[in-house]
């Protein structure tokens, strides 16, 4: 069979998608040809178009229900041959439609089996949060290891390809102070430490990155924190500059008229020198301690808004919701502003730094109440964009499509524009977690290892009705038909564990929970390696989710003969965790380890299962121990010991150590400072729980 492809060859977005379609046709053993005009001797035709280039679609336009970035696949005859039309209102929609055709071809093997459909994006804003390793918000070896790969455009080509294929349309790039890496400020030339040649190289990098993103339908935003200047600026232009030790991401505000002028001019110059940059974003809070909410917003207006006004073109804008809540101040600043393109995207952290907890919005940055003032009443010219921060798993693969679906369903109100996914503490470039030279490593970059994570979020943000079959088929294409559905089912079962822990064990900022390590830190424990969640910690913790009963509250209910109906009790949670873990392990047992990379994925499932079993045993031990403390019943104390000793908690942790040591090495982890992370490191603390109960 020869398949004829017709498409506007001047569209980089369509060219990108057509290459994927051509590869799919070739993989099926069929041939394809590109035709500017149709010939009647072709076996099948695929005609790609958007409404801006209707001459290429033979008078056909997309259905009236198709919106921006949406598409229609329509079947018809042309010149007597079966033809498949991909119709859209813009090039991005046409690109996504072509990718859909390629996916269906791979599944069905025949153009005649491609389904007609109309698909529109569920959310207009589908973003990746990417923290840059230079001028980084956090400092650790794990960031230093990423500087070289993240500066390589080969990495970005692969990353942007992944984003486009998964229907992401926004790349947000975060660093404390990007300007010295991008421009030489005209009135503050010594504020950048780079030579003209070095800066020219940086400029080629940024320009290429922004263009590659644009060619894949991806908007780019630079986002920084406040109030910062470069070290070179402090050296040459600020005689009263504070020391480097104090001038970091958190602290009292320090601002002068010269700092405001410098930052304002940097904003203007950055926008003017990089026409490929879509937008800019700011954070109201960092280095602003001691300022009132009004003073913070006034500083933003005087510096960033004025800098944007002075630029030669308008740019889109991301305004992070201030950490100190006073919604009407920010609302007034945005809703009365006439120069900002609409909508402005107002970023709000969902459940602070640990969105992998509950699908219910239980807290925002700072645990503040009153954030609902940003969306009640409904905003006029901005949309809320939820920041789904992941500080809970960096090494083990995670895939739980039902959690994502429920998140989008519960939090996709009309005032919501979309989501960001990403991390402050993990950059998905250099994969430093694996044993060097391991046959598992069939990928170049860390994001390629966690490919299913990105696919789930991206595809479900674009179309929340996407069924599990799409993800199972993707697994099958990698690992064979026997792996697809059972591996997805196994992941879906065991990957509920981090959300269970985060719902039961309360947290706040980044380092206060790290679910895959069963760790929680505060500032006094940072860099000590003593972050393990002990039985004593579990006993004293209060759940994040009010539907959960803590161990002590549950025992109160038991002793007082109070009903626990409507609550999730520790014992119920333990039963669920064990059921999910056992089910995941059973699904694994049906899969043959057909390749080293598949074995690696299966090992991660097994690791999550052992974590779930460990958590379940520890919850049961906690209940028994607390009953003993209240009643003096030695039998309950003995039960607690039994749940902690082999073959229960200790054995589950040993199984976790065994499976993770089989392919992972000690690795830097921000939560532990200079102490390398490995699960084996915490085995002594697992045993300490037994001693705690025996005392």
C-alpha cells in the first residue's frame, strides 16, 4: 500500500508531526509519498490542513465545534480513493491531529481503521515547570550534575519532541535571576560576568531553544524570583550590597532605586532582544520579607509592569499568587491593567509543594487561608493555573492515571486555565540514579526513563477522556503485547502509596516529605541524614486530609466507642495499601521480563509495592502500640512488635533495599543535603522502631 500525504510544507509544526506519521507508516511496512497535488493511482490519501490553508484541504474546513488547538479527523473520498482529512483551525491543532493519526495507524495497522473524531483541548494551558541549574533556586550536587546536559541543545530537541508528542504547549523556565545569562544590560554592562563572545554563545542557545519550542507549538516563559540582582551587579553597582551568604532565595527585602532601574531595564531589553520568547513570569514573595502586600505589588508594578510596557512588543504574563494572601490587591493590579495580554495566568501551588497527596485543594503556599478570593468571584481577565509540584519521587517511576483524571475533574472549573507539572528539586536531564553501564539504560536522559509520567499528564490535560488503552498500547509498543495492560495495572495499583502517605502524614514546604524515601525533614534535620519517618513520628502526626483519622484519634474513637463511619482509619488505610501492593505484584507475575528496560520498570513497581506493604505494617503497629500505651495491654504491645519484625515491616524494607540496590546507586538528594540517598541508608532507623516499642 502506498499512502499519499498532502500538507502545507511551510508549517514547521506540521512537518514535525508528518515525520512521526511517516515513521509510523514505515514501521508498518508500507510506503508513503508526499504530493502537492493528488493523483488517482494512490492507494490511500491523508490530507492535512488547517483553516488558514484551506486551499490544501480541497474546500473542507473543520467542524464548527473545533476550537483552537483542536482537530477533526474526517473520512471521505477524493479522486475515487479513500481519503483521511485532518482538519483544524490552527497549525497546532493540525499537528495534534496528525499525531493522533500516527498513533492510530500504529495500533490498527491500516488507514481504513483510523476513527473519525473531533477532539478539543481540555485545558488551554498545559505546562512543564523546568528549574534551570544555573542561578538555581536550590543548591546541591544534583543541580551541578545537570549544568552540562541542560546547556546542550540536543537535550532540548529531545525534551521538546516529547512535550509536543504529549500535547504540552507551555515550557516555563525558572531561575533566580536569568538576565546575566541572556543580555548585557545597556546601562549596567558589568552586571553580566560573561565576555561578549560567551554572551553571544548564550544568546545562540536561548534563541535556538525558543525557536525549537515555537516550531512544536510550545510557548516559552522565563520566570524569576524577587528581589535579586547578579553578583556582578552587586560588585560593580551597589556599594551597600549584602553578602552572598544572605543574598539568597529567602530573606528580608533589599531594594534601591538603582536595583529597580536595573531590573526594569533588564525586563525591557530581554523582551526586545528575544522575539521568540512568549512571555515572562514573576514571583511575589521571595526576598520581599518585611514588605506589606501593597508594597510587594507596588514593587512589581513599578519594576516589571513598567519594564514590560517599555518593551517593543506585548508578551504574555504569569503572575504567581503572593505567598501572603491578600487576593484583592493582586486582583486589582491584574484586572485594572490594560496592557497585559489576556488571559494572565495566575499560578497557585496545589497543596503547597506536595500535590501528590489529595485531589482536594487543602492548602496553598504557606498553608494560607483565603486563596479562594482569587477565584470567587470569578476573575475577569485571568485564569488560575495549578502548580502540581512533585517533591515526592525522583527515582522510582510513577504512573497513576486515575489520580490525574480525578484531579482534573475536581479542579477544572471555568476559572482554571490549566496546570504545570514539575519539580523544584529534580531536573530530568542527567540520570545519575542508575548503576553506570547498566543494561537497563536504554535512554539518554532522565525524562526518557519516566516517559509514562509525562505521557499521562500531557495526554490527559489535552483530553481528559483519553482511555487507559492509549497508555497500555504505548507500553506494548515498547515491550510487547504481554506487558501493556498488566504493567499499567501494576503501576496504577502500587503508585497510590505516595498519595496515601501525603494524605495521612501532614507536610508543608519541599523537604517536609519525600514519599519514595519514607522521609520527612525540618530545618534542624537538613543535611543530617536523619529524616526517616519513625513510628514515633507517625504516632504524633496529623493527617493533611480531614477525612483521615490519625493513629491517636482513631484509638481515641476505639476506647470511647465512637463511630468512625465516614473516616479513613489507619487500619482501613493499611488494608488498602496491602491490597494494592499485592495486586500490583500479582500483575507483575504475569509479565515476562523481555528486555532489561522492562525489567527496570518492573523493579520500580516492585519497589513501590514493598513501600506500600511497609507503610501498611507500620500503621498497624502504630495502632497496636497506641492501644497498649492507653490500656497497658501487653498483648497489643506484642502485636505491635510482630508487625514491625520479620516477616512484616523489616522484611518489606529489606525487600525494598534488595530491589532498589539491583539497579540504583547512592545519589545526591536535596532533602538530605550532602548525605547521598539510598534506601539501605535507613535500615538502622527501621530497626529503631522495634527498640522504641520494646522500651
